C-alpha cells in the first residue's frame, strides 16, 4: 500500500522524510493542522518548540487513531514553524513518531500560528 520512492537523480532526504511516497488506492485521511493544545483545556501545552512538538504529535496521533490509522500510514506532512531556528529540536521529536518509512514532508517557517503556537503539523494518511 505504501512504497517509499528514492532516486539518486535527486538530492537524498536529509532528515526523517522520504523523497516521495507512492500509495495504492485506498481511503485517504486528510488531517488538519494540529497545534499544541490540551484537548481538555484548549490551552497551549509546552514552553519550548520541542515540548510543543510532542503535544502536536500526540494530537495528530489521536486524530489518526479516531480515523482508524496511525503514524505508519501517513504519506505526507507539512511542518509549520514560527521560528526556523527550532527546526532541529522539533525534527528530533518528529523523527520519533516517523522513524520507519517516513512520509514525504515539507517544512516551512511562518510568521504566526494560531494562539501563538510555535509548531503546527498537518498530515495525509492512506489506509
């Protein structure tokens, strides 16, 4: 269902992502961007980008689980950072979730995120 695509004719992935992911037809799950909100209080969790990244991943995993999926079925993510200097710290947290057959990914710096969050991640999964 999920095949990692790698070619020497394009730059190799330099982190926990794949150059491309090919999927067989299946049910697609489009996860909205998750920010580090506590689902009970609606408040931001974590002071550092890494702490916020952990909460974002937990939120993303909860949404995927409800949809009948998990991180192994994610084929594409977009990582939004309020400050690109936080990339390495968030990338470490991200790598723990997507260690095997990582999805294709884009990472971008944005001016602002909702509620002053430092991190947001959206995802597409195929089941």
